[in-house]
C-alpha cells in the first residue's frame, strides 16, 4: 500500500497497517513530520468534544495516546492540568500556576483531569519508525489507473507518480491501494483525478489555516528538567492580538501558538507546485506575530519569560487542514477503486489521528469507516457545531479560530 504524506495521519495509518502485516510505502517530499504534525502544540483533551459529533474520536484518541506513549516509549507524553487565563482586566493573581504572575492576569482551573500533552514531532517520528514502512522522498504528482477495459464499473487506482524534485522525471510506484493523507495538500487530489481523466468533480472542501508559532529555549541551568510547572494555558485575547496557548514541555522548552495573524489558504493554486505554500518548507512565519508573541508572553509570565530568555529559540509556521465545519474526512473516494483519503483534522489532528489511523486499517467490511467523497458536501454542512469550536466563519469560509473549551 502507498500512503501519501508523512504527517501524523499518514504515519498512524502506516503504523496500524503494518500491525496488520501490510507492506507500506510512505511518500513524503520534505521529511517525516515536516508540516503541522511536527510543529503543532501537542495538547490533548479528553472531553472537549463532548456533546458534539467528534466526542468518540476525542475520547478514544485520548485513551489511545496513553497506550501509544507506553508502547513507543515516548519521553514527551504526560498528563497536565489546564488553566484558563483572563488577560488585562480582572486583576489579581489566580490559583495556579505560580509562574503566571503578570499584572492584570487571573487564571482559573479549566480541566484538571482530562489534559495531556505529547511532542508531535516525537510521536509522528516514532509511529513512522515503528511501522517499518519504506520512505520514498518525493511528491506525488499524479495517480496511475489500471487499464481494465470494460471489465470494471469504476476506474482502479494502482499507483502514484512521484517526482523527487523540480525538473526530475516522475517515477511510478505501484500499489494495491493508495491512501491520501497529505493534510491541506490533499486537495490536490482533484487535480490528480482530473489529469488521469477520471470524470466527475471531487473537490475536498479544505482550507489550510496557516499560523505562526514560537518556542523558547530551555533555561541552561535546568538541563533536561522542567523549567515551568507542567500546565497548559488557554488565554483570552490581549492587546497584542494574541489569544495565547502556552505549553511548557518536559524538555524545559515553552511552546506558544494562538498568536494571531492566521492566513486562510483556500486557493488551490497556492498549494500546487510553484505556489507560495507549495510544500511544507515554503510555509513561513509572520515576523510581526513573532514579536507580538514575545511581548504577550513577557507580560503574561514576567518571571518565566526572563528564565526562558527574550528571543525565541525557534519560530515556524504550519497549516492545519480545516473543512468548513471542522469535521474530519476519512473514507474511500466514491466511484474509484483502491483510493482513500484521510484528512481534515483541523486543530485536533494530534489528538485524533492515531484513532483515525487505526480505524482506517480495520477490515474493509467495517462500513463505519467508509465515507464516500461524493457525499462530503452533504455531510460537511457549513454550520456552527455546538461546543466544539468557536467556528466563526470567515468570508472565505475558513474557521477563524481553533480550539475552544467546553462552556460549562
Ligand atoms: C499552530 C498549530 C497548533 C496545533 N496544535 C494542536 C494541538 O495542540 N493538538 C492537536 O491535536 N492538534 C493540533 N494541531 C493540529 C494538527 O497539527 C493537525 O491537525 C495535524 O498535524 C494534521 O496532520 P496531517 O498528517 O493531516 O497533515 P500534515 O502534518 O500537514 O502532513 C501532511 C504531509 O503531506 C506531505 N505532502 C504534501 N504534499 C504532498 C505530495 N504531493 N505528495 C506526498 N506528500 C505530500 C507534507 O509534506 C506533509 O508532511 C495544531 C495545528 C497548528 C497549525
């Protein structure tokens, strides 16, 4: 089988396929976990999907993470308390954690039982390594279909055309089945089908929501130890336009996202070869948002920001693959044999992908894991799901913001 894309979805699919004894090749143009799956926050919440269509996905995903952390010996997985932080206005210090000491800041416990974290880079890399899959470095640029004459009702996908770099010749990798797990780039499937002469339009309704993140250095006096008490912080919007999510990590680094300035990449031309987001290594950060994040964190946690140093250790940007209603997409492509897609995990891809990878690899008699792309437009209504996301629709149809916590 060929898996297109070495993000967490692709690597989870490869891992669970290999458990079933399948021979898997992963095709990836940049590196394993080069995109959002190596750059995300890695926050996991057990019950933040409760009452919505993704409740089971969240809950099973949360349980599966604990299991995988043990099986894969992950150093970065741990349970953490979660706090909500009100910026600028309420005054006074909150109950915890102690390092949130900025003026006009108050915090309250949000979820003390059902929070955890993992390094997305470590998890995705370990899933790939443990799968034993073959890695082919290159980008899929087309699909191969069998010449079955009139014997079949539907065209049968039997491989992918891969190009290792611009100008290089395409090579064919044959496959009994192809699974497209290319995050926001999965929308290129429409091009590949149309280039192969497969009739009918099968556009994936996904916006790549591009945002910047920063990571501060671990303090030098605490090698390998936690610099800050373990916690995840979800902050209200501040005067820098940041709605910070703060994740101190077990290696002592501090990861910040939610720093504003998201770019809605929903024009497929931007994702094609030659486009400004044509591959993961072209997705670059916004320096104005880096400066805003540094200022925002310094105000939130003055003591901690001194200890982690003023300048970030690393900055980057990546895109989360978001359907209009933020519901994941998993299933076989209608009217085509041997072709499936798994994407659309939005801001919960690290949490949900292992579960989705496992479901994708269950026997094909499991009809529950089949979702025909033909029906995607019907299943994925553009509406505001209760409880799960803030889901404010932008004029371009993308989601304006990501995680929101349960209202109770
Ligand atoms: C700032 C940020 C913070 C986040 N924080 C969290 C969090 O705390 N918790 C959580 O659960 N989720 C989080 N997410 C969401 C999560 O990161 C994503 O949902 C998830 O990583 C998507 O995984 P993926 O495998 O579908 O896509 P990706 O990680 O985008 O991987 C797709 C891969 O496909 C490859 N590819 C592209 N084109 C081709 C081609 N033509 N041929 C072959 N391969 C190709 C790419 O190079 C890439 O490696 C966050 C996202 C962002 C942006």
